[in-house]
C-alpha cells in the first residue's frame, strides 16, 4: 500500500516481445535431468523415460484472483507457481517443470514484471523446478498469468481422487482457514487505506494468516514423508477451493460417503482469534475458506498407527458407504449435510 514515487520505469516497448522474454528469463537455470531443451526454441523438450507425465494448468486474473493494491508482484509470481505445484503433489508426483505465460497492459513498466519474475524464480529455486517456456502478450484488462506445471510419476506412486473406500480414514495436512482470514484482514485494511491513505496498516498481529494468503507453500514434503512412513494414500486432492468442496470431489469420484468431525478440524490459534474479531464462525471458515493448498487424502485404517501423533497430519473423519451421504458431525453430535460453498467461478 506504500508506493515509491521515484521508481524507475522502463517502457516494455523499448525491449520488444523477444527482448522482453530474454530479459525476464535470463536467470532461469536448468536443474532437472528430464529437461532436454528449455526456453529458446519453439517448444520445450522433456524426457521422462519410463515415468508418467503429470500436467496441470491454472489461470490467475487481476481483479478476480488477486488485487494488486495489497498483493506485491513478487509474492504473486511465487504464488502463481506454487498453486500449480500443489496440484502435482496431490497426484503424489514429483514437480519438475513449469511454463509461465502473461498478458500485461501498458500500465506495467519493465520493473514491475521484473518483480513478478523474481517471485517465479524464487519459487523455482525453492521447489527445484525448471521454467522451460511460456508466452507474453498485451492485455486491455490488466494482468493475467497462466502457469502450466509438469511432473514425473511412477505407476506405483500414483494416487487419484477415485480410490477411497468405505472405512478409510480422512486426513488433512497442516491447518485450514488461515488463507481466507488473511484475505479478510487485507480487504479490511484496503478499505481503511481508501478512506485515509496516511493510515498505514499494522499487520504484525496477523503475520501468519496474511502470509498464508500472499505466500502459500505447496506440500512438496508430504510425498517423501508418507513414503518414509510406508503409507500410500488411497485417494488425494489439494485444498484449493475449500475443504467441503474437496471432500465432495473425493466422495463423488470414489463413490463413497463421509463423516467429517468438527472437533477434529485443525485451526491455527491466530485463525480462531481473528474469526472472533471478525465475528465469523471458524468452522465455516475451515470448511469453505479455500486457498490453503494443504493435501486432503484418505488412508486405510491399517495405516492409522503409522501416522498417529504425527504433527503434519490431522485425522478429521472417515469414509462410509455412498448411500449414507456426506455429513459434518458437530461438537454437539448433530449431523449436518456437507455442502460446497467455497470458491466458485462465474458467480454473479
């Protein structure tokens, strides 16, 4: 929200399309042995040998998925990559490459795109992936970012959404609801800033939840952690659109029902306190908030002792026959049908 009035501004027209691509991608180094040819040709060339290739793509649109009044461009570049890697990890795969395409209006100088790509570069380093291509074009509606992520997957490791069985345990990594509450804090401070631009926000009490919104992390660690515990999930999905939506996806794909226990939902203490501050029900936030990028999966009851007490996992329910439906079991032992109320595209 603090704008540097003395920023250098280099017009994109000074570089041209190919000069811009060369400038923005000059720092990307090849790390993966499966990358035969990266940026600089008509297409990337990848060699995965006997492994399967996982491909996922995501589109982020200014004004719909992000607000640049409080989202730093470096954080946005980082997040754009991470949200795609999360889908790869939800397949129990190893992320290896991404392509990044942007559509940008002339209100963005070169320095702004350098910040965006610095975030992309940081994500590539931290998650050990290669940026192997993409596209740039002009836009009349602000900034659009499209990232495609690729990964390598052996048949023995593959986990899909359709493998859950009745009596399987429902497990989630980390905690949920923080990203949504971070967004609420940022939106509130934006409105305060609009009324009084001299009033700078104090985000110190909200550090964790704001970071979960602006700079989420994908759970790259879970694949190896589960392997070390000798646990293979029966189904898995990432928590991007809200816990209730993802549970419904697993149940529909696997043709099972589910009992989800309210008192088992993992909530960070900061989420609980900020929910009280905003007078929002924390269970509603946990179920419908979205953008947590944790992994939701099912395991056989035989694996219960292997993950019991592990701080990375919370057992939040179990799967039932499909005819029994999907229910939230409240703290008062009331059964409420689960409904998806998380992020939906094309809402009015």
